[in-house]
């Protein structure tokens, strides 16, 4: 499997290099040279395949012999170990529950697959690998769980101080062993900027083997495409299917675009954001204006400069030279909507009172976006991605619904664990020194 940089299509590397580098030196993002269209016989008969078999077929076609089928099977069997069930609220409104993994968030799919793939490649290495990951909430917990006690790999999680929920913070800061946390006095964008700067620092990279576990890493996106096929399989009505994606860094939506390019017959993608509405604004105006992120109760989406926008733009600009055409193509395939906290809270209450279903703030924004979309598209058949378990946002959920939220045991037991994290500011040089002192 070969990949190119979104900043230079002639900068081509093999999969292993792309996975371990995370970012190309030119500060682009890696994209597959070829995204294969899967056979009609596979697409038309999804119902005859298990989730793991779907994952295997996608991976096999993408990797094209780069990794043996036996090793692909092992990677899948050790990563895709939990379901992604559809819950139907009505005949045309469905919830895709992506929180059944160990960290109770959709990012478990990507993190566990990445950990298995990196572990596979890392067997040939003698030098320790250091994973840097910025999180706005859920990524860190998923990466921590996915890489916990993986031989030869250490993980450093950067998270914005005071901007993740208490239980999310415990997921990042209590495991120990090969998992370390840095509490950053800033926003998620500040955390992400530190990670990106480290990747472009050739002096640092000459002394430490570093890689990324954010959705900037292509190995995170590949497995996120699996559950689009798995969701489509479960639908009785497969006409006019619209996937509604609560979006922050836009990795999840990009993975959906991968699935579409592989042949999944998606009618529409709907990007649902909170007040950090950079992409919906772009879809409306054609102007991309990143800005500092705003804090909301849907904190995993508090991103003011989504990294994966570069991949989205690349997908829609292939073979085109005019950015206007890129915008026209993107705004046709993706509709964008944004909502504030007050609207989000009302949606949480509405879903519970109308359907007796407890939806988290991120999924609630997806629900609102689909309602808005249906006003002009009444025949739409929506699949809303429920990206995290409601208990991860305990205080807000209990306040909104005025009732106790059940906490799964694997999350509840963290409340008594001791937080261990180093507090840092947003300056790069002290961060670099910390890395060199600890890992060089």
C-alpha cells in the first residue's frame, strides 16, 4: 500500500513509513494512492458477512498484499472485538452506537486497530516508539486503552486543562505503565499544535522515534470506515441513506468518505458541529477560516482548525484545478449544520422524552442536524453516529435530564483512581525538553 502527501502528490511512501511518521515532512497528511472500489458482490451481500469479515475484506483490498492475510486476520481479531449496533428511533431515524469498546467511545475502533498494526510493524524495530496524541476528550482514553502495555511502545497524551470531563480525564491519567499524560494550560488546538510541531522537528525526530495516534495518522481512519459498512448492513431500508456525523477534527467523516469511495452507496453525509462551525461555514460560503476553539458541553468537538479538512479537500479536488469546483463538489456531498449548547440540551431532553433513549451531547447535535436536513429532504433515511456513552458526560447529562445516569463498571471504577499528569504551558521548547529528558 502506497500513500502520498496532500501537500505533494509525488511524496509517496509505503504504509509502514506513513503509520510511524504520522505526518509527512511537508506538513501534509497521508492519503492512499489508490482507494479501491470493492466488488459489487461484496457490497450487495453485506448481510452475509460478520463485522470482522467486513473489516477483513476492506483491509485486504486496501493493503493489496502489503501484509499477509494471516496477519490481517490477527490484527482484526485483536482489535474489532466489540459490536457497532443500530438502534432505530423511528423508521427513518437510526442511532449507530459506537461506544461499546473499552473506553466507551468510537475512537476505540481506530485506536485498537492502530495499536495492533503498529505492534506488527514494530517487531522489526529495536528502538522504542513514542506515541504523541492530542485529545479533546475521547481520543486519549481510546489510545490509552488500545496501547496499554503494548511492548516497545510508550504513549504521551496531551489534553487541555479543565476542558475534558472528569471521567474522561481519569481515563487519560490513571493507567500508568507505558501511558503518560500532559495537562496543557490551553485548548485542544494548542495541544494539537505542540504535537504537529514535534513531528516537524527534525532534530527531535533524529533522537526519538515518534509517531501519532490522532486521526492525522492514516491507520486511525482505515478502521473507522468499517462501521459505515456495518451500519449499512443492518438497515432494512437501504435507500437514501444519510450518515450524520458529530464532527470535531473530522476524521470520522473522512473515514465515511473513504467508505463511499470504496463503493458504499451513501446518499448524503451530514456534518454536525457545535459552535466550532468551521466546516459548516465553509460549506455555506466557500471560505475556510479556522479560529480559536470555543468550549462547549460537546467537548470532543471543540476544534477550531480541523486537521482532516486537508484530506476532505484532497478527496474532492482530485483531478480538479479550480478550488471553486472543490467547494461545489464538497458542498453537494456534505451538508453542514451547527448548534449551540442550549439547543444541544433541548435535543437530549427531546430524544429521551420522545423515544426513551439517552443520547449524549455529541449524538444530540447529530440528531438536530438530521432534523434540520429532513425539512428539505423528507425521504432521507438517517444514521446518526452516537460517538460516546452518555455517562462520560455525567454532570451535564444528569443536569439536563434531572435523573441518574448509569455508569458502566469499567468507567465507574476509575472515579477512585489517582490522577497522574504533568502540567505544562503551550510553549514548544519546554515540551521538547521534557520529551528529550524522558525518552532520549
